[in-house]
């Protein structure tokens, strides 16, 4: 039932702390030219970029002025609305810049900034309050994998992140095994599918069949042009969250055009 619904695949590029606002403009412009040359159909694959906060205004201006078929969002959001939170960025500010998405709970935030499951859940609520679709990142470390198997930690993280949210919301889930991020060692498509299916079961249980059926589940972790097609063949994998390869225009454009590699 949940897999009979068509979900528009999403290829999302997480730039992390790379590309300043001038480099961002050049990159997005060239990406758009490439998509136009390839007669990219935005209804068949959605493309989104996640630049650093300081680039968002420039990216918004370019995309809206030229009506480019590229969505964009931020890499994080504060759980707070406003006030004395030095260095934080609120959902209201991101919504004011027309962000459609926000990445929440990336493993680098969880590890380097000690972000807890509770904070991730608060950020999800803060994003939804401003109609930003959260891309909720979950994934196990190599140690978790050894101790608990592959699905247990991502499942627990997703349950914590969506607790108490309404069943009508627009969310995206990104399964990113921590051991696969930036390591060059991606999960296999079968591993990604197994965890994605477990995550979809959590969505059914928590938010109901309809939301589960329309929610996109991405795979992330060392995705490249040479391995994207394998992931996209899996029924529960609806796209990719791409880190390193999203900074290479040729590679990222080729990932976006994965349908051509598999003749879909
Ligand atoms: C990421 O950081 O979200 C990621 C998937 O990185 P990479 O593609 O470089 O493994």
C-alpha cells in the first residue's frame, strides 16, 4: 500500500561549510544551465541544495529571479523562536528567505555539537511551525551497527524526532549510516532498503498510512554518480542526501540524472 504511491524523488546536496555566497551563485547558475540542457523535468526528480546560512539570500534571489527548478534549504535551525541565542538562526528567518527544507539532526550536529534526540525533536517542531519541511537525519555509527544491528538506532532516532507531531505534516527522512558518511564506503542498496523499510514502518505506526505513503526516505553516505542507480531501484528509497559529491558540478548533475543511467 505505502509503496504504490508515487513519491517524487529528491536529490539533495548538503554543501556543509563549503562555497561562499559568490561561489554559491556561480554553482547554482551552472547547475541550472546543466539541467536546462538536459531538459530536466522537475516533476520527475526534485533537486535541492543546502548552502551555508550566509549564502541563502543570494541563492534565493537567483532562484526566484530566474525561476530556476531548484529548491533550497538550510543545514540547521534553532529550536528557539527568537531572543538571546547568539549564533542561532530561527525558522522564521529561514521561512522569510523562502527556504522549503531544513536539514535536522545531521550526524555532524549530533556528534560535533552534542545534539540530543530531544533537541532534534524540538527543531523538527520549530521547522514545522514555519512550514519548513524538515529533512530528519538518522543513522547508526559503526559501533551501533556492531552492537545493535543496522535498524535499531535509526528507528529509535526517528521515533524520538517525530514524537508528538501531527499526522498531516510534510517531512523527509534521511537514512545516513554514520560509517558511510564521507568514508567512500557506501551502504549497499539492500542495506539501505532494509533500514528504509523499517523507517517507513515507524511512519505508518506513528503518523498513519497516508503520511507514510507520501513521505520520502532518502539514503545518504558516500553517494556518487556510479552508485546512485542501485539505491534508486529500491522501493523504499526515494532519493539521496549527498555531501561531498554535491560540490562537484559534473558529479552532482550526473547523480540528478540517474534515470538516464538506468534507462528509467
Ligand atoms: C552527508 O554528510 O550528509 C553525506 C551524505 O556526506 P557524503 O555524501 O560526503 O558521504
